[in-house]
C-alpha cells in the first residue's frame, strides 16, 4: 500500500539525519503535528508546514505521544509559533509539560548541562490553558478526520498512540520500537524494541502491541524512524525480542558488572538478528547505528530489574 500523501515526515535533526521524526497530518487545509522533537527542531517543523503549503495558523493540534524530550522537548517553544494549536497529552504526562522542571532535572542528571544545551536546546513550559487531557480512546477532529488516541504503556506509563482510520495507520511514538532505514533489506524493515529508562515494562508493552494489531493496520509511523509496512511480521519480531531481552536481563541480574553483560548480550542479540535479516551493513556498522539504543535499552532493563525487586 502506498503512503498517504496527506501525511508528511519531518526530520527533526535530533542526533543525526533519519533518527528522529515528527509527522504532519493535513486535512482540508487544517493540520496536526504528531510529536515535535526538541526546541532545536522548530525551524524544521515550520519548514515542513511551508512545504505542505500551510502557515502556522493552520495547525489545530500538537499531539505528543509521550513527554520524553526527543519527542516533546520543543513543545513549549513551538507553541509560540502556532497561535491556534492545542496540545494533547496523556494525563500522566501533562503535569510535566506544564511544569517541566522535573524533566529538565532528570535529563540534566543523566546527560549534563552542556549536552542538554547542545542536543535539546531550551525546554519551555506549555501553557496549561492550551492543554487537552487525553483519556484512553480520546478522539480529536481534524477537519472531519478523526484521530483516536489509545493509551499504550510499556515504554512509558504516560504513552499514547494515534489511530488514523483514513490511512489505516498508527503513529506509534516508541511503543512499536525502532526501525532505521540503513538497516532495511530485501525483506523490508528491521525492527527492535526500545526499553529505554525509566518505565520499561515488558508485559504491558506486549499487550499494547497486540492491541494496536487488532485494528489491522496497513502501516506504522515510527518516531525512530519513518513509515513501515509488513506490520504483522514486525510485531512478531518485536514480541520475540521483548521476551529475549527479559531473558537477558534475568541472566545478567545480580552480577557485579551487570551493565557490561547487558550491553554485550543485547549487542549480540541485535547483530544476530540483523545478519539473519540480510542487512547490507557489516556488523561493526550495524553496531554503530544501534550504539545509543543498545546503551539505553541496557539502562532500561536495569531499571526494570531493580524496580521488580522493590
């Protein structure tokens, strides 16, 4: 099935090209953004509007799948340019966008002030009066086109995905994993789960994936990165890998050098699957593409293991 021409991909430029996407949905001259990257992506977001033949006044909605900074860090800054847009947030995520101090403190503790400034730019609050809270099943209307928001915990407790019946597609944030175009092969897209800190929970994540599959989607629009088809195969790959990652976590737990073992085992898992998939890159190049995700997945598994013991 060909891509719906009313859906436009915006490369936010976070970290590298082809890594972090936002989406622009256009219907009868009105627009909705799905995620927005960091404040450094605001020029790219506005350029995406311009390429679609629209101005900032045409944007009715900013739909934030969750409040991790690579998805939502630029929301407050972007809103200054979108006079008519309302922000739609999960009930658990909304307080952190209205007052982002805890988000900023947490990210700064992990990355340091210099890296936050370099990669994320300024993180501004979202005005409370411009926020709509999305309970499970919440719908927004875009010029008569219904977008339905479904809570999808597993990557984060405050995560939702967006079902667009017109294109028979989900906008998946991080729930439906990561898929980079460098790793495509004749079999199609290569995919892996994201267990990044701090709320990874494997059973809810698998349930969220199965719930999305029940709509029989033709395609998924991933933040990392782009539109993918062959959804049933990809879902099976994700479910297998989530179970494999859980097994790796349990095997490595209790070791004094747990993080090193997690990194090595995850690297081996993904490289083995990439080789079987027929990725054109050699193993060192695949490892380089996935280096950040391997590190974050190891951290997320560690958080899950530690939380299970409390």
